[in-house]
């Protein structure tokens, strides 16, 4: 139901993302200007979070300047290298936490290097939550271990913060270090928002550009860079408005939304769970779950299961400090 409400709001207000008020900031109707800022704060942050989670960049455990090819690609590459050395079907790995999505996963790799990263809601791997399915690695000259190496992935996430995300990933690794390569992520979410992001990783440093189209066919462009341990995302809208997002290594973020005159209309502070406290230029503020577009409180009416409660408690007490329990 949350997703349905969010989609309805986007269809009604989506055009505001690509078309601001005319006649300058002072002549804008304040309610319309605020609606533009609100939707940009929510929608662009939601798509950015989803893209980084799918790529494996959302939660970066080291604070070095580079982010390499992301934790997800690194996990797959390590598994492929192992299976190549033993040339037998690997048994599914024990469930482990995928910090980027907040879900658990098992990994199975076939002798040809193809395989699946299956997602689960629970640590016992009893409640499926989707999967990343990757093809056999294509080595240069068909010689295993000869780089560049490419493979493709189809993914679908059915539970958790990013339920509804699905699409494809095309990966090229230029060498075995994981520090150099390219990755194209095609992502569609539950709100029918579609984004294609082209990542380039050079000596462990990420750069990317993205073009995102919303349910009403309005669109925007985004550029990713890395500054220290922060991933910055600069967004430009057709009406001249801009948005600057800074994503920290623990998944928290900040954002600034400006109109075409360069005047700030809103700022946001996002916690690792996607709860965005938005402060508007009129002095008002609100907290919104950007993944759904709803107020951050859970209005589903559902009582958490015993497993969910246990998982929350376990993760809060046993995992490293940079891992923050995710909402259900």
C-alpha cells in the first residue's frame, strides 16, 4: 500500500520535477515551489540510494579515497576466481548480511563461472527476497584469467527497503584487482522510475553519469564523483534547477535543492535507513521515508515478526558500528 500511495503522488506531482515556476523565484507560488523541492528531495534521493545499493557502493566499509568496483562485484569476482581454481560446482554459501540492501544472501557459482546471489529477509534464509543472477565470465581470447573480463547480471529485489527494484548490470573488469573497469546499471523501481547509470572505476576511484526518467516521462541527469570517502551526486533538471547529494560511507547523506536562480529551496539530512528530514526555505520541515515517499513512521499496520525483532536486536548488538539496522 505504501508503494501505491507513493506512485499516485508521483504521477500527480511528477511534472514538477522537470518544470519549475516561471518568472523567477520571487514570483513563484510558494506552495508550487515547495512541492517542486519536496519531490526532488524524495525522488532523486530514492533513485540514488537504490542505484548505489544495487552497485554495492551504498555501504563502504573502508574510508580510503577509492571505492573499487563495489562490494557486490567484488564478492562475485572472488567466487568466480575460487570456482575456476577447483572447477566444481560450489555449494551455496552460508547466509551472510548484504549491508547495501539490508538483506541476507547465499552465493552459488557454477563451474563455468555463472551463478546466483540469492537474497533473503531472514538470517536463516527461509524468506526469499529476490536474486542477482550472473552469466559465465567472458575472458579475453576465451582464456580464463585473461583480462578484461565481462559478465552480465539480471536482478530483482522483492523485499526490504528496495523492494520492487529490478533490472540488469553489465560489468567489465579490466584486471584482477577490481580497481579498474566499467559497469552499466539499468534500474526500474516500484514507482516506475527508470535510470541508466554508467560507472567508470579507475585506480579504485569512481565516476559515473546517469539519466533518469520518471513515471510521467520527465527526466533529469546526474553525475557521480568521489571526494575522500564521500560519493557526490550532482543533478541538473530541465528547468535549470540543481540538486547536490553527498553520500557518506555509512549510507547517510545530505542534499541541497536550488532553483534556476541558484537560490536554496530545501535541504535534507538522510539517515542510513532512508529517512529524510527536509527543511524548506519557508522555515517548515518534515521527515519522509524516501524509499516510499511516506512519512517516516510505519503506517503498514503490520506487527514485526519474532524473526524481524530478533534480527534487529542481533544486528544492533553484534555487528560493527558502521552497520545500522534497516527498517522492515
